[in-house]
C-alpha cells in the first residue's frame, strides 16, 4: 500500500514501535505462531493532520517472492486512537475493523519468512484519511482499498522492521 499511487501524499506521520527501531530486527515475540508467541507489537504515532476521519494500518512482507507484497494486517480505526499496546491488534478488538487477508484471516499475523529465504523486510504503513470508510461498505480484501482511499490520504507514516525465520 505504501507505493500505491492512491496513497500518495507528501505529508508524513511519525510511526514508531517501542520493540524495534526503523530498519531494525523485529523481536521473535512478534513473529508468527510457529516462530514466536505471535503477539502484535505496540505501535504509536504523533499528531494527526486536522481533518483526519479514520486511520488505515497495513503491514506487508516487502520481500516475499511474488509480484505484490504479502499482507499480514489491514485495519481501519478511529483517529482518536493514539496507538496500540502490545497484543492489541487481535481479530476480536472491537475498536478495529479488520479487512480480511489471505484465507479470510483477520487480525495481526506476525512475520514468517520462507525457510532459507533470508531476512525479510516488513513494512507498517499508517495512513490518515480525510473520510471514513463506512462500516456498511463491504470489504472482501486488500484490493478493495485503493479505490476507496484514492484522493483521501492526508498523511502517511512508514516503519520497517526485519525478521529472519
């Protein structure tokens, strides 16, 4: 989503994770079930631009050997959310509307690089939208989002972590 033309903006958001620095290793506790406890990292961000109506958070495996990054999380939530505590990005969190990922999964899915594939970069993308995607709007997957956010991204933040299986 970070490089999608529909998300283009020059305004930035400061996105941080207390557990790892930008470009640093993602701790094993935030890896997928077979590599770690599978707990979402805490995330926080700075001030949002005036007029932010909703936030969109996407986590992608940038280095998966496919034509598009593999999506590990897609979540919509209210702009009064100042961040998430560790383990809060679960499928049953009532403050979050999860967009189904591969195999209709929702909630956080931690890093899990392919065996013997080396380190993978995982991008956390936060977008401030000037209009909310209504709960009545059907969302069947990530491919629904570009058309819905086109022209409505006020600012974006990017945090990258690395994990090796």
